[in-house]
């Protein structure tokens, strides 16, 4: 199989971090690479890293995301890295069925975004559908992303959760001895 061509739509903090790994990627950004959509549409995999600002009354704004999605032509694997609510990739898959939609959440901090992307502590790929096409696409994208360290999240997670459980038990004991009631929110 030939090496897939990569495109990046959006060149903010996340887009720049993705570009640090995929240095030969085609880039489209309304403000910096306005002509780049032609090049992005010649790629096989597109990382969608557009802003989705949160507004208290309406939630995440998907205007930039929807605008970018309608500009992507052909059949692509689209890897959504923007912050969205669960189920958004499923909705996008329904609206744009010619593409294979995946979700790769970003665990990036503002000041160290590039380093965080290049040396991740975990890689997660979510599929919009549980089909062979989506699973193949997810495996391909996982191979292309920066590798995570050998220690997997699953091996460290039990330790973290047992510490939380232990702390919770301690607080429950303290509250019970002080005749304080614990309620769930």
C-alpha cells in the first residue's frame, strides 16, 4: 500500500501540533493558507482541527467544522481533532457518508502542544461506525500517529483507580464518623 497523503484543515494550536509530525502535509487555513484547500482535496487522510468554541447557552459552535466538512471533496478518511460533544462524528458520518469519519481527541496543553502531540501518553481513535471500513481506517491512522510509550494506559489505570477508590473510602469513613451525609450530584 502506498503511503497516504495527509491534509490538515485548521492551523491553530492543534493544527500546528499535527503539522509538526506530518511535516509534508497539505494545509488549509482561512487566515494563513487560503489556497490550500485544493491541495488538501488531493490527500487521502484529512485531520480536521478547526476551532469549536464553547458558548454557555448553545454549547460547542460547529460552524467552522461544518464549513470545512462541506469543502472536502472525494472520499477521505477524516480525523476529527476538534473538541465536540459525543455523537458528533456519527452525525457527520450521516451527513457526509462518502467519507470515513474518525475521532482522535487531543490531549494537548497550550504551552506544550507540539511536544504533547509528538510524545503522547496515549492515542485513542474513535470510529463513527463499527464497520470493516472504519476499523481499517482507524488501524491505518493509529500506525501513522506518533507512537505512545510502551507502558499502556490500561496497565497504569488500575493503580490510579484503586488510589481514587481508597481515597473515597477514607472520606466516607471520615464523614460517617462525623455524622455527615454523602449525596450524589
